[in-house]
């Protein structure tokens, strides 16, 4: 808040919980009067996923994954390992995935724990910094047998297959989360928000799954939407 305080020295600041601003931003751009929500991203303050219900008056948080080394961070970790070192490059991995086979999915599964409700957690306590993630690249190389790719190095078929495996795991885990949200809330409409909701392939899978009658992806699903939600 220091730059903001310097610009607005007399303003009264109100602090908003990160995931809840994602949810509010999605809801107020949706056609729904009420809905369940699933928010999945790299991290909130110290958590990685949350779900609940929202209408025009109330936002009810039902559950959350209170750790940052969750599904979104896993996607970013493998993105960095594949040589895409700028945050926000996950779309490149999503775009690579259809050109490969998910033959590394079992190997990558050795890096995390999960359950029937999509309670996904990396085994290593990784944080959302390049230093922390680069320290974990040898773990990925060990389970896949493929060294981390340098940004200028050619993409091999193994790299593409790792991208396919990551997307395969991501879709399976989000679908588990969504089924859990449907069961716990009983709602027919779903808001899928947070940075992970920008994975448009996953959004299509959600619509095709029929788990919810209607699914809405925020057009500003990433952190750009939190300002709107905060307002």
C-alpha cells in the first residue's frame, strides 16, 4: 500500500480478502442472481482455493484450502520448469498440451497429494517466488527423467507431453472440486474465477460436464478483476 498511500495521503483504505474480490468481480459481471463459486488461483493471502455461495446481498464462504502450494502453484511451477519464466505464461503450456500425450501424469502425481474433493497440495512447501520454484525443478526432473528446460532451448516431445500431463491433471482436479461444490451448495449456477479460471480449455470442460446447469467465467478472471471486485 505504500505507493497508494503516497498518491493518496488522506484516503481511508479498506482491505479486501483476495479470493472474495475475485468472486465479487465475477458475480457482478455475470447474469446470475445467485450462484455457487469456485475460486482457484496461484495464491490468495495464504490459501489456494475457496468455494461458497453469493447473491446480491451476501457472500458465504463454505470452504477453503488454507495453504498456497495448491493446484494453481503446481501449474505455475511446471510452467517455469518448462522454460517459460515470466508469470502469466501458463497459457503457453495450455496451448502446448493438445500436441502431446499425458504419459507423465503418473510421474507428476508423485509430487502432490489429493483426495476425492480435489484437496490438492504439493508435497514440498513451495512459495510463489522464482527462487522457491526453481529449487523444486530437480524434483520434477527426478520423477519425469527430463531436465528443466532453459528458455532458449528447443521444445522436445517430452516437454510437450509434460504439458499435456499437467493439463490432464489440472482438469481432473478442477472437476473433482466442482463436483464437491455442487454437492455442498446445491446451487445450479457456478462462478469459476481466480487466475486458474483463465484456462479456457478447463472452462469448456466444465460446461460440457453438466455438473452445473450454467457456468460463468469472469471475463477478468485473473488479478485484474480483483479491483472490480473490491469496488
